[in-house]
C-alpha cells in the first residue's frame, strides 16, 4: 500500500535540523492503522506532508529516496490525483477550509472528485449522523469553536472516502466525548479497509484500534512497536521517550468548591448573546490566588467566550471583580493576560525575543526575564527566529513564556497543551504550578484530561452556556511503573 524507501526531505532555505526527514524506511499494509509518535519537531508533521503531497508540492524542499502508493511513484503523481487517494486532516482546521459554510465545506471534496449530487447528499447525511454533528449543518464556520471546526474538517475528509487517511493531531481541539467518537470513527474506518496514518501525542482514544506505533527522533524512525509491545511500555518509559502514556493519571472530582478568603477573582451573573443566541447564562464562580482552575465542558459550551469576557475582550452582562475591585473592560485587560488557542493570532514581532518587548519599554531587566522564561520552556536557542517559523508546540510554549513574563496576576490559557508532547506537557505543568506558587490566579480552558489530572486544583464545568458544577480535583495514587 504505502512504501517509503530511504526517504529524506529538507525544507528549502532552512538550516534547522528539526522537521527534516532522514533515511525513512516504512511499509504500511492496506487497512493498517499506524501511529506516528515522537517529541515535537521530530519530523512527524513533515512525514504526513510527504504522504499527502504538501511536501514538496506546497512546502518547497529537496526530496531524496522513494514514496510509492499502490506501486505507483507518488512523488511523481499530480497533487490533485494524490489528493483523491490520500485524505488529510490538519492540526489546525482553519488552514484547510475553503468555504464559509459548514455544509459547503463538507461537500467540497466530493465535488472535486467529482461525485454525483445525489450521492453527495446521501453521504453528507450519513457522515453527519455517524459523527453526531447534524447540529453543525448549514452553520457559518468562523463563529464555531475550535473543536467544532475540527469535527467539520474530519467530516469533509470522511465524506470523500479516500483509501488512505492521514491525520495530524486531530484530537487536539476536541472535548472528551468528541474524542471518544473520533476513536470509534477511526476504528470503523479501519474495519472498512481504510489505511490510517495518525500523527498524535494523545493515544488513549485509539489504544484499542491501532496496529503499530512508529517512534521518531530527529527526523528518522528510531523504533517500531506492534500494538502489544507498545501497550507494554510503562508510563515512566514513555515519559523518557517524550511521549504521553496510553492512559492519563487517574483522578476524580469531589466535593463542591467552597468560597474562602483566598478568592481573588469573583465572577457574578455573566450572560452573553451572540447572533441572537444565548452563549452564557448567569454564570457565577470564584477563583483563588495560588491555585489552578480548569474550565472544562463540551465543544461550543461557551468556555472561551467566558474567559474573553473575564479578560475584557468581549462585552457582556454581569460583574467581574479582582482583588476586591469591580473591573470595567479596559481595567480587566490591564489586570489579565489571555493566551489564545490559536497562537498565530497573538504573535506579531520579527523575532521570538522581540515578542517580550511589544508594547513595553525594552530594558536589561526585561531581556533577562525573557531569556529566563525561554530557558524554562526550552526555547533559549530560538531567540532570533521568526515566531511564524516555530512549530505549533513551540508557539504554545512561547506564549506561556510571554504570559509568565507579563507580571499580570490573572493568567488565562486556552488549551495550553494542544500540540504538546509528553515532555513539553510536563514542562508546561511545572511552569503553571510555579506561576500559581507565585500567588497568581490561573485559569485553564482545556479538554486535556492529563493536564487536569496533573495540574488543576478544581474544575469548573460548563455545558450549554450554564455552570453545571465547580468541584475540587481529587488525585489517586499510581505506581511509577504502571501504565494504565
């Protein structure tokens, strides 16, 4: 089915070793489910781009070796033909949309094949029903949450029914229920005979369906594990490889969070409507300094909207107070630092180091603070790189460093661990705990069960725009060598 022979790739005008491929040899059989794993920058995304033709078709570079698909030389195949054989779901769904309407986006790939209109209508209904996204039909794409956009992107590829499906971290923006449904969908596709290549940091939702785990380091394949061997790796072994375990640490939520004298953030009766739709309804809660509050809930529940209101980015009904002071919108922006989920919206400077002095006077002390935070996030060697040239995980870590260096007392992070491997996820957890230890109030919007288990003190759960509960996190002990 897929044959990679001594395949190498170097991006054009790049002297960086990260992201390149060196002497890749891999054979994938028809109907096989293969996970590509490894630390950020190991070459997983580049390999997926080779498979779907984006390298060198869209990302110029030098290719050596061979890539054969069903016996044909895929490197010589026209990209439009390769695109009908290999379907792709990108890490950032925004980068693959062409339409502004969800229905148009889902049928676009089928139109390009092309399929008969009657067939397209049947497939559209079937795909949306199987993925439980019928509520997303005929919606504008831009107002959707990141998770909802990801589901639309997956549906558009599923509807095309390609022989090979390549996915780059498709679970990064999905809530727990949608992630379980994605796992079930991938298992169904495997049973139908599709070949699946999944580049991923989170493995728990496919632990029962994958066939092999390919471990990559520095642009090459270091090891290949069959399913039994992969599942026998301990949590400690996987962490040493920079990977997340197949099951997150166990935890549960306990008694209701109680008001106390350490509460510095007080949110009262926040309500919001957008496009005549009730997004939030009378949401009230409190948060402490020195603690980490995780805000969880389904995709589209209103979590990001709530935090944009708290940080002064959106208007809404209700009251937000901090340190006993009722804050108007402008004052909220001065007191808080909000890290968006899509890092490209928040990075503007010509170099990584220059990001720290945007809107601030550049001083020796600020430079020292910036370098210190970059070291903590493993980015000290990227000070003169343009932020746009960083990987998704590196951009996330840069924004974490910027938040830490801001000096603000209220820090809000929207999915801070999306796109992060096990090693960098733990770096992030340690930084968040350190920031909380400095007396800051930390809010995390997240679907990442592992992040909640490792870092959160309490969980605020929102569903349908309403607060369902605010409870403390209770952690359970797990042996160092246990994997599940």
